[in-house]
C-alpha cells in the first residue's frame, strides 16, 4: 500500500495555479526525495498532504483513506513545512511539551527529553528558542514533527542551516527512523548528495506538475556514463547497434537519437563493444566520446524539461537559475 497517493491535485493562489493536475505515489516505508526549483510547488503539495491547505481539486489518499475519510490519515503525519512553528519566548522543552499535551501523548516529560536527545538538543532544552540558530530551530522542528509517533514525516528542507557534521548526523537519524521504526519520509532538499545517501525513491516537480517518479536504482542507472556516437549514416548505425549491442537485462542498453544527428547510448554497455561493432560493420565514425552525468545534471535536466548532456549544472539552489 502507498502511504500517499495523489491524483489530479490542483491549488490556486490569487488566480495563479501553483499546483496543476499533480500526481504522486509514495510507497509505504520509503524515503522519498521531493526535488524541484523555487516556486515549483513542493511546499504547497506538502501543505495539502498535511491538511494545512485545502486543494481546489483532485484527490489525496493517505494510507488508503480518501478525502472525507482522511482525518485518521492526517493524524498519522508529522510535518516540518517551510519554517518550524516555534514559540520563541518558550524553551525547546516547553515547545515540545505544548505539542505533546495538545496531542495527548502519554508520559510527555520523558518523551520530550528523549526527542531532544535524538535531535542533539538535550543540552539546550531549557534555553529560549528565540536565541536558537537556524540549524537548532530546524532540529527542534523535526523533534516537534515526531511528537505523537507519526507513521509519515513531511520534511521541507530539514537540512537547511545545518553544518556538514550536523547534516550528516540528521541524515543518519532519518535513515534510522525509517529502517528501525518503518516511518515513511518525504523530504525535499537542495543538498542532492545528502538525498542520494538516504532516498529510496524520488519525485521531480516542475511548474506544479509531477515530471517523473523513479526509484533510487533507476536514478543510479540513468546517471551513469553515456557514449556519444556520430557516424556518416546515423539511421543505419542506430539500427545496427540496437540489434547487436546486448547487456544484462537488469541494466538494459538505452539509445537516443539526438537532434544534432548523434546517438547517445547509456545503461549497461561496454564502449569497446560499440567501437568493435561499428568497425566490423564498416560504419564511418565521426565521433565516439564518453560523458559522465551526475545526479545534479540529471535532476536539473528533468526540471528544465530537456535532456542533460555535456557540462555540469553547478548550482541547483532555488532561485539560482
């Protein structure tokens, strides 16, 4: 069963459609990386899933519960969307206690102390939140999202403001929550190398629509090395390679005829085999060059709606492109 299943979701603000015909499937027990540029609609989608914003149309299903039946599903959600809802004049502990009492958590004192320790704020529990750094507020926000023992966590930029060591600790903590307690986690982040280290599934959103969903294995396969082939007769070379180039069925060879007349080969292939086949079939080779594409290139290409090839997108930060 999917923890989240969304169909034809839409949301309009001030006459502008922020989310349009959006679809999403988050498998239960997964860590789902939600990737998109600034204004793509990530936060809006998360708010609607958490019941913090009402959609204008479409359907959200949580743990098998639809529309009017969603109350039970919403109660199983912990959310940190945009800025943590903290009371700055109160201590970190008192913020957690307020949330725990509101949710009717049993043994709230022990629960709050435990959560502070889990997010690395045990020594700052009695300090006023107004004096916290951004990273400390993010960690407290995650602790608040965990009050009540949710089955689904929605985390919007949870690594924002954390130094590398703290980000690594938080990433490991989220993986432990997923693996030991079976919590499904939807997490957005611009730090793609952090997502790569923990996500089992991905969804890419652009202009309020889901561009593509895929598993981590699919991303790794499609982010591998590729080979550009240019010959005097592209159509013939492509037909020959498709017929004669074989690989492991678990990692199939993929071919793409490019607008510039070249052929891009990716997947489980050996460049030496490509060269040998073209030589044996007397193809006039004009170019045979290898490229490497990392995860940033891949996701930027999906968000831009184009196929990423040469070059590297250096900055995926929202608003930077």
